[in-house]
């Protein structure tokens, strides 16, 4: 490198004054051109294609839509309201989220999309009456409810849904629990009034309450319509255990030909009446 510089100096030393002046001018012009190019390039890189002004996107989450829109317009941003979704934590009509996110630098006039909350999900309690516990529980869980099962002793059909609390058709905000009342077997029942009923009706009334048909006595009587119950045991209104037998007396048909003394030997529905 030193040898190269020495050769340059020796060559410059033999140049005439006019040649030296020309070289100085060429070097000066080249240096000025380089400097101007450098400055213009730097300016281009700093300003080329970039906006002269930026704004920060404000945070409008959890604010009512109208208030959020005003805040965006105050920053010279354009508001676009997008889809709505349920959310238990954000009230209905408030901003759930936004895009671009808060704090981003954007150009004036940039569109900011707002996603709005519809509030907690509020499904309707479905109709599950008379369903099994398993089917009713599945239907309620599919609707988003928690389920609590309780027995309704003596109500409805055992093992089937009697009612729901809240009632079917009620709109409830989640999270929520629905109580299922399930029919349960009675332990004690009140004996119904059978006197005056036709025998067939009395039999149905007894079994419908979980009682058993006890002895059936047919007797000739001046009272009551033929085929109707004239007395019963236990008495009407008595509280008895489920499965208790109920004894009834029935007015015999006139064609039966039964004497009063015959009635005491007839038992529990297995009665053959001679023609």
C-alpha cells in the first residue's frame, strides 16, 4: 500500500500546474456530487412512503358502543361495528374486543372494528315433563344448565319428571341451575271415598293410589244402585301405608239370586255369581 502511494506522489510531482488544477477540480466536483447524493438518499429513506402523522388506537373495551365510537372519531379513526357475541363478563351493548388492538400506531382514517357483547347467554328452560331423569338431564345440560334432581314423593309417575324449577319456558341467564322434580313412590296415602262408586271405578281408584283390592263382598241391599259400593274398610280419609288392602261391599245384581246369608262366604273379587 505504501509503495502504491509513493508511485502516486511521484506521478503527481511531474504534472504541470495546469494538470494539477484540473485534477483538483474533478475531485472537488465528484466529492460534492457524492455528498449531495448521500443527503438525498438519507432523506428518501427517512421520509419515503411513510405517513407524516400517526395516531394511537385508544382502548375502548368494556365501554358502550356509542362512547367507544366517539373516542375513535376524536382520534380521526373510522369505526366499523362487527359481529356480536354473548359474554358473561361484559354487559350487553359494550365493546367485547377491537381490531387493531389498543396502543397500535395507525394512520388517521384507519378503520377500527368493534366486536360487541350481547351479555350473558340466556337460554329458555326446555320442556322436559314426563321424561326420564336421564333424558331430562341431558336436555338441560345441552342448553347450558346445571341440574339438581330432587324427589317429589307421591307426585306424578315414579321415575318421571313432574316439574322443573324454574318452570319450562322461562328465560334464564347462565350460569344457572335447574331443579328437576322427579315423581316418587308414596309411603302413605289417604283412602279415597268409594261408597256410591260402581265396582269397576272403585277398583281402578284403589289400584291407582298404590293400594290393593282386598275382599269384595256382594250382597242384596235395598240401598244403592246394583253394582255400586255400599261400604268400605278402611274408612274414607284414613291414612294407610301403600299396598294396604281395601275391603268393599257391593250391591248384587237382582238376577244374581244371592241371599244375604250367602254374601259372607264370597271373597276378594274371585266371585262366581250363579245365573
